[in-house]
């Protein structure tokens, strides 16, 4: 009795006919606000699809936008880094110029304060290629009447002496060089000695007997006994002192900033000058204190390398 | 010979004289509209449904059944106040299912015809209710005593109508 003929084709036809009629109904029937049912269905069918599509597109668009933004941000970041580097370089240049201005102002002030003392301003143009020696080159030479054994100072203190001269430049042996020696004395006790270089930033003061009371921070000035440096130029300060045999071992530190030399003063004579007069001296005496050079004492220890 | 062909040998497909189905459908629609003017009792009758059931079951072809149902239903919609497709969908489904049943069980016996009409009346009513609720947004019931009575009335009418329609069949030869 029961048979199962193929229903595939009729079922397709059924589906089509039903769908057509459903669509026919949807076109005729109106819902709230006089909206046709087909529009309601279309909206209900397409709205979620559109929402999903919009969500996907917005996600993709957002990702793309973020990607582009990140790319732009990276470019901007690179540009900003480059700008920061450029500004830092510019800042360093300006700082350098400001410092140079300060130094030149100090030198100018120094020259104004010592108008009677013959001196020459020079720029440090180089340093020794030998790491064991402490030598710098300055941009003046024989043409500017420079010669060996002229003192080189800064407004802060003693730098060294000229050891070689060419027509346009001169070689300055810094007081930190191992071959350097400067006649010195303690500014308070007036005890004499010799400040020698060690090849290191620190100096050493020799020929001070153990009985002499030396304390850290004590100022050391030139004694003028070496016939190179005028007397009482600031030279160094004591950092440490301990008994030795036969003399004390006194470590001292130069007052001039020898590691940052750019402009120096070459003293063309051994006239005594006061680099930093005290406020009292400044009030009672003229800015420039120039006195005749003293004769070197024959009894003083050999201070400077010939 | 394929199993399908073997199976189809047991199916008795009835053919009708030319225009019989169309004429019967037209008359059913006309009578339905005509009788509805004379009282609410006539509203219980579903002559287009009975015509759809009869010809679908007799032809035993789902394609013919669903197309006949669609045509009758759409025409019924056309002469009623319902939107086109309302009865069309219901009778399309009835025609399709009835022709499927007709291809599987004996639909010639009066009792089976009575049962088929009652079942398809409720099936037809269920589809209308679904369409009412889903598409028209109207309330509708799948079962009520009035529907039960209507189904029995239609089945009773079918007991007379179907044999009358049997006369439109072409004799086997």
C-alpha cells in the first residue's frame, strides 16, 4: 500500500511556490506605521547582516586605521626622535657657546684687571698624541713672540709652561706631566716645596719635612723660585698628606681645570700678578696688582725641568 | 526495472476529463462565495479545500497537487478579503501533502476519505493559524469545537462530493 516516490523535484517546486506566495503576502500586508511587511522582513533579514558587516568592516577599518595611525605614529616618532637629537645637538652647541662666552668673559675680565702685565691669550688647538704625556698645543708661536719657559695660566690658576715653539704654535707642558715641576709654597705657612706631575690628574708636593703640619684643603701657590711662574699664582690644593721618608707624601690637586682647557693665557714676563684678589684687597687696591718680578732664590729646590 | 518503477506500478493514478479540475475548482469557489451570503453555517464549508484534497489525492502527483492547491487558494484569496497568498500557501501545502498521502495509502475507501478530510481540515486550519500569527499578526486557534464540527461537516460533505467527482475520472483503459 505504501510507496515512496521521489519527492525531490516536487519539494523544490513546493518551496518555490510557497516562497513566491509568502513574498506576495509580504508585499500586500502592512504593519505598524503603514510599512509593508516585505520591508519589515527585509529590514529584519538585512539589519543583522548589515550589522555584522558593519562590525567587520568597522573592525577591519579600525584595525587599518590603527595600523595606518601606528605607521604614522612611528614616522612621527622617528621624526620627533630626529628632532630631539637635532635639538639636543643644538642645545649642546648653545651650551658650548655659552660656556665659551663665559670663559672669554672671564679672560676679558682678567685682561682688564691686569692691563700692565704683558700677556697673550691663546686657544688650545690640540693635545699630545702620546697618552703618557700631558701636553697641549696653542695657536700662537714665535710670530707672537712666544718662547720656551713662558708660564701658561688660566684665571683659575697655573696650567703649565711652554716647552716648544714653532712659528705658529707652541707646545705647553701641563703641570700634571710626569716631567713637570713647579716651585710652590703653602699660602698660609709659606713653607716651600716643589709640585710635581705624576702623569695622573693628581699632583704631588715634594720636599716638605715631616714636622710641617699640612692639612687637606690647604692652598698652594707658586713660589716664583723657578723663574718661570710669577709668585703667588694659585697652583693647587692639598687633598691628602702623610709622613714619608725623608719628606711627607702630599697629594695635591691642581686648581685649574686642566681637563677642560680651551683658552689659556701666556704670561710674557714673570711680573707678579694676583689672579684672584680677596674682597678686601679688591676694595683697597686696584684690580690689577703688578709688582716687579723677584729674583729666583738660589737655595730653592730645582723646580722646573730645564 | 528500478524499484521506483516497480513501486509506481501499484499506484493507481486517476486521470480526469479535460478541464474537469478547473471547472470543479471554479464551481467550488463560486458556491463557497454564493453560500456564504446565506448564513454563518455556510462559513463552515470549505469547498475549495475539499476540491484540493480530492484532486491531489486522486492525481497522486505532488507537483500537480501543490500547483492545484496554489491556484485554488490564490483564487479563493482573490474572491475574499484576505491578502493574496494567504489561502494559497495553505492549500499549496494541503495539495502537496494530500498527493503524497494519496500515493502511499488507499484513499478510495469512504472512511479513509472521511479521516483524510478531517485531518487535512485541521492541517489547513493550522497553516492558516500560523500565517495569521506570523504574517498578519492576528490571533488564531489550532483547535476549537467549532473547528471540530466544521471538519466533520466538511468530511460529511466530502462523502457525497467525492463520489460525484469520481464521475469526472476517465475510465481506465
